[in-house]
């Protein structure tokens, strides 16, 4: 078949965008929604397969998420060499207050900006910038106001200073707003390098501060460093001329989109805050330190998957009118995220003892916590991106319903703690992961039809655990508990896993390799099996 002319590709892309519009009932709004970003149409007119661009961008975004979270994981693994569980517990108490303030100012402005096709890019960015500026001021003031109250409540004024040191985080989303601009513009490779540089700078600063004896203060130094480098790397070169605009109608629209996501964040924080305080009362601050380290891995899993869904988001927005295609995309994205998350979970299950063997000796009891989180890491990834399909359609209320279901488990969590003691924490972590999977699967099927995250990814999960078990047996045979043996075992497990993955998911592996190398892949149509 003859290669289509560049003009026909642009026309096809624009026609697809028309087809994907979900009528809102407002003729003016629907007419504006039909508008397509000119930069995307220009790329199509220049002869580029835009679907390939989107799929390649998804992979670059996944790489960015992988680099950021890998750096965070390295920081997580190294810091306990230099800090104690008590110091980690004190940081967890201070961070809980600061992060509550951050949740109170988070209305997912960046995601709404990506989705906003009703306005020219510059106008939409100015609205997002103005709203984030107001929210940043409010968040910073709230953090500063909470700081002395925390010091008074715990009779520890170091906690006050720790919270105040986190106050600049109120402006974190404002600093990172160009990241969403790059996602919207499909400038994925540039985003990868800029975001990686900013994140790695903060991680290096944190590890350096811990190694030079800063103690608990090392845990907060990375925030301002990351933000400062982000200002230098993310903002320049974006051709952005932000200006403050007061647009009440636009603000209401952004808040209407974001408030269920905001409520979901608050409910997640409420669960963690109450659980942490319950553990403090029942078992003391040292166990809180263990729990917070384990939960830090859960947060890593959450951020990794959230950033993966951000990689998927532009593609889903552009295809939101075709539910059959989205169901196939859900299956593929679930495989991609599981291929990344399953080996991490397996390492935690089989090699946690080896991971903590070079920490301070008083960290040894954290091993069962980390093993429970390893199972959570796998179960919690299944169907994780169910919500991106709702968000792309502007339906964000299910997010708050899911986290409401999480908070309903709090009495059960507390009962298990009272009856079983510390082992109840391990069991609760696993049960919470299973419960969240059940709720996510319900909403995924409700929107996308007969989809199953387990059925689509069970081969990947089995492959990861089987190869992980083989690697663990190798490390035991070489003298388990010794780092050289563990490294060999991990190497064997990873090599076997990648080999098995290349066999059971050949199409996915070859597609990823071709897209990253810049080859023509056929785009998302080839990946999800679209017929059109």
C-alpha cells in the first residue's frame, strides 16, 4: 500500500480527534473541544506518525518515572546506614503534618492543564500557573502555621523546625508545572533529561547530608535542592511567559475537575495519619520508624505507577471516545507496569534481609515489614491505572470513592493490631493491597467492560516470582546472608526474568525497543491491536 501523503496523516489525526470528543451538551464547549493542538497537527503534516510519537512518549515517560523512583529507592536503601529508627520516626511525624498541608492545596491542576483543549495553550497555562500560585501561597502558610502547634503537642521544638524546613514544598507543584507543559506538547525526551537532573540532584544532596552527620535533617535537605534545580532545568527553554490572570469561571472548572482527587488525597493521608498514631500509641516511636520505612516503599510504588499513568494520560485523552480501544490499552498498560513493579516486589520478598544487612543493626526488625510491602507492591500495581480512563473523561469522583473504601478498612486495621500486635501490621499491609485491587477492578470493569488485570498479567507475575525464587536459592547455595552471594543471586534472578519476559511478552518487548530506538512501530494501533 502506498505511503499516505503528509497532508492525509494530519487530516486523519484531526478526524480522530473529532471522533474522540465526548459531547458535553453545551454546543459552544463541544465546538471548542474539537480544536486540536496545532503542534501535534504540524508534526502530522510534516509526515510523522503521531500515534508512534505518543507511544514513544509513553516509554520515555516510563523511563523518566523509572529514573526518578530508582534514585529515590537508592536514597531509601542508603539512608538507614546513617540514621536511626527514632530519627526516622521523628521525621515521619513532622512530614505527616507538612504533607497534609500539601494535600490540602493539590487539585491536580497539571492533569487538568494537559486535558484542557478548550483554550489556547498559553491561556490554559496562565490559568494553571495563576491557580497554582494561589494554592502554593496557601499551602506554605498552612505548613508554617502548623509547625509551632506540632512542637507544642509533642514538646519537641525540633519538630517545629523540621516542618518549617518543608514549607517551600508548598511551591513544588508550581516549580514543576512546565513538566506538564512538556507532556502536553509531547516533548517527552526533553522532559526525561530535565526531570532526571532535578531529582538526582536532590537525592545526591540528601545522601551527602546524611553521610556527613546531619541526622534527621538530611531527610529534608533534598526538597529545596530539587526545587532549585527544577527552576533551572524545567523552566528555561519552554517559551513560557506566565502571567497572573483572575478567571473565576476557569478556576471553578479546574476545581470541579480536581476536588474529588483532592478529597482522595486527604482520605489517604487520614488513613496514614491515624494508622501512624495508632502504632505510636500501641508500640512506640521505634516501630513507627519501621512502619514509615516500609510505607515509604508503598509511596514509591504509588508514585511510580502514578507517573506511569501520566505517561499514558495524553494517549487516553486523545482516544477517550473509543472505549474498546481503551480496554485494550488498559490491558497493555497493566502489563507494562507489572513488568516494572513485579521484580521490585519480588526482590523485597526474597532479599529484604540482604538489603538491610548493611544498615544500622537496630534496623533488623524492619525485614518482615518490607516483605509484606513486597507483596503489596505486586498486588497494588494490578489495575492501578484504572482511574486514568475516568480522569481523561473528566469523571474524577470515583477516585474519592476508592479512598473512602480504603478508610473503611481502618477499624479492621486497628482491630488486627490490637489482637495480633506487631505481626498484625504485616497482615494488614497485604490485606489492604488486596482490598484496593478489588475496588479498582470493579471500577475498571464498570467503565471498560470485561477487563481483568490478573488475567492479562499473570504470566509476568509468575515469571517474576519463579525467577526470584531461583535467584534466592542460588544466593543461599553460595552462603546466604553474604552480600556477594546476594548480588549473584539478584543477577541470576534479573537475567532469568528478562529472558522469560522476552519470551512471554515478545510483542511488548520488541515494541518498546523499537519505539525507544526511533523506529516506526505502527504506534498505539499496533500495540493494542486496533483495527482502524
